């Protein structure tokens, strides 16, 4: 969906395109057609009769109709996380295998706004040999054209060999429409887009219309288009030329098929019957083209990979003309960019728990009771809704307001449904005796600890009612390493005891639940404690209403300025003291660091790292960007600022609320457009080594403004910074002062960092946003944008549907060892292990559930530990995804186990960082993996399950290289 919703497009256009395709391709077997997105194709397939289905299968078999890429959508490549990119590929490829028995082999991505090497890697791992891209900066296209490097082997920047190479074709011109695909002159090419014949609804902006081909004009017309083909082919290294023939919203009407195919067939017949023209022209699919290309450049032979150049890197940030850089969409509609990641973490948790629950239920006669089929439908729908949202007009924030609502509603519905799956799966896994399991949809055994009321609101914590009888709190750790995590829940009484799974009383911090900045609510109290959880497992904690010697009340200082008139009422439970904003610093500290905040603004000013006793300047500030006064202004796609950002100025100092507690301390600053929190955990291990930062942003009253958070340090970063691509790999960046400011903004999916020889500062993010480093030692992230006009890229509106949005980050400061100056210029960089695991902390938070049953609770395990031990630190279970059986929407007894071995920089110290895992050079013994289950079989397969290696057999050891993502078919019992 872009200007219309998915359903509306299907009704008005898509179904007609596909219906006509079946008719028109059968009229002449020389005609070819290709299709990319399975979301639409599957919806159409479900509504057609068997006769039509057989016709489609025949057209595919005869090579007239080809599925290219075959993912659920053609995804954006800047904002999505690799989890979702893989998931939508699997969803499409599995659908194709089940319904058509076809396996796509070429990638087609003509519309994403810039291209990521992560996508090239994923396509290579699915078994593709070729791919095509289109939207690349016009200067890069021009350079590639002059060098004849528009066709190249795209290699990952971390690949020391050539195993990641994939042949990539970059289209040379401005657009993928017909005026820009036949050759360099759009005025001429437009005359060969026969939908634009006079009398139709579309015409040529160059004011020369097409002419239908007939005996009287064919000689001249054939010569005209051939001249364009020849000029275009001069940009490439072979005589084989691709001229795509299509555009947005095309081929919906029967007449258009006739106009295009009949006129072109006349041109081809003429060309092919005149040998003196030295040309052979025909319709073809993408794979026809790549086959001809490989034959022509004799790529079949072993030694000839050198015919095409090898390139590494990415194609961001895109500009299509002038200084029109498409860096606005890296942030547009940030509320939904965040919701996307919440859904991903729930989907992954639900997939894994469901896979375990399915195996567990099959061990007893409870198989029939567990709602496996209903829940598999919910999982499938969630995969598809998440997949749809990866589309290049969805997660990008570049669709119409009501289309955004449609996407948001789909995400929200799936979020609710995934919570059901998680609850019911956890239920069956935590019981001591599985025969005690019963399923009642109307009264679930468990209830989630947070609730979101609508598709555009933030989640709120539920209040747990305590009694002298224990209330059970189940906590799920979705990470494959053992974990100590601070868990906070709201209860209705300050008299509270928390017992660990082994029944020991735990240290707890009791904090105020605030109603606004300074009002204490006595409806609820927040309790926080350190939970110790097994990898991918559940722990059962007990909450009782009873005074506990282990409970500590947090105390508060609230800084107000005279003119704020904030009245802080004294409280009979908590110590709250009111002070004037002042020049004195506010100080927080834990075992790892000490922080200084401004007593006026409450913002961070410096950090002392205790390991080496060093002070580091670390100023946090906010800033506004405006939009240029020129005719072309910023919109959903483009960022066209009116110069450097202006500091965020406030006439009165903000109200600043400081919490000091046993488990955490924090500073909260209340500005008009952002509530900014910096929290320091006072616990041993991972949680205490980075700072948790959250910004609740609200710019709904603003006019053509964008709000940024900037961190200024004394790190000598020398115009270099590093951003991740899709949460998968790091791409080094260079700030170019010659380019406009907006050209230096890049997408950040999960992290960005700056460094010098002694230190690295990483900003970890729980949502995709635009990021940059404009000055030495700075990192800056754009958090929301409100724009009052369209930016002329077809959307026809600005961005004015802003929400109250939560942006969540972690700030990590690390010492670097043994670095030399040359490697700062290297084209590859890796996070540390600590950095990777810090990233999983915010991307896969623990999930807390309460037991709902007031009537007796069946006996439960203290903990559910599905793994024998923590996975190696660098091994990540991307997913454990139950595969669909041959029947529709029913689970099979097989799952896809997707593993990623993360690349990390081993010169960062790993000792004393509180990691509960080791590294094993990428080796895992299969039988030592699971504790509750045994592995019946484990066989390697391609990333999206399409291909099995010829020697595929049951393996007993997994062995993966650094950076590798691999999929295995697994059967558990």
C-alpha cells in the first residue's frame, strides 16, 4: 500500500493485472511477464479456479511467466532488521514451494530508495546467482556508466574470499519507467510506451506522443528505438541488453497488453528480419537476460570471474536529482518504526515458544488440547503482517495517512495475537505435569504484564493485585544466553516480597508510579528486582503482600525553577525533596561509572569510567532542524534543512526529577517536546555497563521542524563514524563537508558509533532512525519530523500524523586496545561482544506474564530451561520457526532453525564484562544443544528452505564461519 491500502490496490488494480496476464500470455508464446511480490500473488491465487491455476503453472514451466525475488514484498533496505528481511523471504518462498513448486533465482529491486549489501548477502544465501537494483545516487550511476561497472560482483566487505559474490545489474538511468529504460533520451523512449498513445489517460511530458506501429512508419520507428538500445548498450561490457517494459500501476487493462505486446512484436519482427541491422530482439524475463549475459561473458567457465569487477559497500544515501537526498525517510513515522521492532521481538519469542510447546504437547495425549492449528494461523498472519510492513512504502513512513493506519492496525492485531500464542505456549511448558494442562480460550492461564490500547498508543503496565497468597510472575528470556535482567512491574501495595524461582527473598527497589512530572500515584507502586533467567527459558517468581527486609524505597529530588509553579506535595511513603534548578551538578554512579548532569537542564555532561579513572566529556543536547525556504522543501522522503540545527532553547529550566535507588538511579527531564530519561542500573554485569536512554517525543504542535538528539564527546573521531546495516553488519562512513548536510545522514537500524585510538562510543537503538556525525566527536540522531508539504515524489502529502513516540537507546563507552592508525581507514569494522549483547538487551527485552488463575494453581516447574547451557556468545538464534505442513495453515513436525554467527572485534576486553557465555570458533555439538528435547534430525538447507545441498544429511555438529547466517531443518522430540 502507498496511495491506497493493500486491499484497495488489489481490488482496483492488482487482480486485473494478473487475470489479464493469464489470458494475454496464452495468446502468443513469445510474450513474457514477471512478478515479484507474493503478498498480492497469493491473495489472487486463493480466489481463482483450478483451470486458471493450471494455466499459470504451464506458463511458468514454459518460461513465459517468471517470479523474481519472490519475497512477501519488495522491502525497503534501510530501515528493516535482517530478522524481518529473512522472514518475508521465507514466507514468500515457502508459499511458492507449496502452491506452485517454483524456486525464484533472480532478485528484482527497482523501487527501494538506496540499496544494502545485507540484501545481496541474503539473496546469495537463498541460492540466487543474480540480482538487479535501480535507485542509486545519480552521480554514482554516472561514474559506474563511464567505468562500465554497472554490472558487477557484489561482495560483502567482510568477506576475505569470494563466497558472497553475487552478480548485480544496476539500471543506468533516472527511473524504471519506459521513458528511462530504452536508452538515454526519455523524449524518444517515451514514444515507445504504447500505453501513452494519444487518447489514453497517460501522455508523454516531453510533448511527443507515441505512434502505433504500421507498415508506413515501421522502418523509421525501428531505427529510432534501435539507436537508443545501441547507445544504452555502450554503458555495458557485453552485447546483451536489458530494456524493462513496465511502470507503477500498469497492465491492469486488457487494451494495454495489446498496445504494448503487439506494437513491440512488430518492431522485433522487423529488426529480426533485417540482418543488416545486426540485432536480435525479443521479449524475455529477468532470468532469460542473466542467462544470456552469463553465456555472452562466458561466466560458465571457471577462470572468468574477472570479466566483471568486484565491488563492496552500500548504496546509501540516495539522491535522484540536485541536492535531493532521501535521508528524511530514515526517520519518517518513527512511531511505527518502533512498533515494527516490538512486533519482531514478540514474533521471534512466539515462534520459539510455540515450536517448543508443539513438541511438548506431542509427548502426551494433550496434543489434541493444545490449540496448535489456531495458533499456527495466528503466527502465519503475524509473519505476513510484519512482512507486508517491510515494504518500501510502509516501514519507510512514505504512504498516505490512512494507509499508515491500515498498516498500524495490522501490526497491532498481530501484536495482540502473538501475546496469545506466547501465553498459551508458556502455559504448557511451565507445568510440572503436562496432564494438568487444559485450554480455555475465554480464561487464559496467564496475562501479559503490559497492554497497548490502540495501534497508535504506547503500551502501559498493568497493576498486579497482591494478597498474602503468592501471585506468580513468569518471566521469559528470549535470548539464547543466560541472563541477569532488571525486571520492573507495577503492584497495588508498597508492602511486597519477591521470591526467586528457588524461593529466596530478592532485593527489590520500590519506586513511585508518577502521574505526570511531580504527582505521586498511590494506585500503584513500581517494584524492580534482578531476575536470573536460563537461556530461551522461563523463571517463575512469586509476589506476596508482606513487609520485606529486602525492600528498599527509592528517594527523589525534584528540581523546579521558580516560574514552573510545580507544587511537589510531601508524601507519607516516599522521601521527596524539592530544590531549585542550580549550577550544581547532579551525580549518579554505579560500580562501572560516575555520571555528571547539569543542575539546570538535567542533561548529561560527563562520564568517568572507573576501570581507568578517566573523565570523558559527554554532552547530551537537543536541536531543531527547519526546512529550506526554497521551492522544494522537506517531506516524507527528502531532508532539505535550512542549514545547521538550532539548539533547543527553553526559557525556563525544565522540571528535573532525580531518582536514587538500590537497583537503579535515573534523571528525568521534562521539556515541552521531549521527556528525556537517563537510567543507570546499579547491578553487576551487563545491565550496569551501559546507560539506558529513553526519549518520549511529542512534536504534534510544530510546523516544518525536526527534532534531533546530539551527543558531543571529546573522542577524536576525525570525520569518521560507523552505522549498522539492518542490524547485520557495520558500514564505515565518512562525513563529507563538500556535500550538503543531508547527504551525511545514514540509516541506523540498531547501532552507530564513533571512536579514536583509545575509546569507542556506541549509540544502540531499539528502532531505526536517521543518524550522522557532523562534527568531530559528535553523534546525532533524528527522532521525529513534522512537515507541512509534499516533496514531489508522488505521495501528495506531508507528514502531519505525528504520535507521542518512544525512542529507546543505550549508550556504551568502551576502551579500545591495540589499534593502529592505518586500520581506521579500513572498509570493515565490527562491534565488540559486549556491544552485540547490549544490543540484544534492548531489542529482545524479557517478557513478564502473571498467572491469572484465582482458583488453585497447578504445580509448576521453578524454571523451564530448554537449552543445556548458554549458546556461544557470538551465536544468535535468529529464529526457530515451525514449518507449515502440506495442509493449509497447519504445523508440520519440522522447524527452521536459523543461526547467525556474529562477527566481533576481539581486541575489546571480554573479561569482567559479565558475559555468561564463551566462544567456540563457530562449532556447536547438536546433541549438546537442547536439554528438554532431543534432536531427531538436523539437516542444512538454504536460507529460505528452497534448496537442500546435494549431500544434505543429518549432521551432528554445526560449524559456521564468522558473519554466516545459516538455516537448518530440525525435528525435535
